[in-house]
């Protein structure tokens, strides 16, 4: 059997933690920032975890993570 391929777009967006949860970056912080409040932009910093209903789909895209 050939090797399984990693979805490269997913590999750039997600990281699997040691506990098995998946972390992701926050959305809505790339452009059109002038109409967003300072408080809103501040709260978009950092990382989040992928929701439980989506973890299986993300892990399927990252077979070696």
C-alpha cells in the first residue's frame, strides 16, 4: 500500500496536542479590521480548540499527527 497523504492545507492550520485535542488559530483577524472594535480584535488573539464534532474530520486529514 502507498503511504497516506496529509492534507497540506490542514497541516498549516491545525496542530494536534499531546492530549489528543486539536488547536486552531482564530478567524476574522486578517482584514477589514477598521470596523472591528479594539476589544473584539484583542479577544481574537491566541488559539482555540477545534470543536468536538469536528475533531474526527481534522484528524482524518492529518494521518501522521
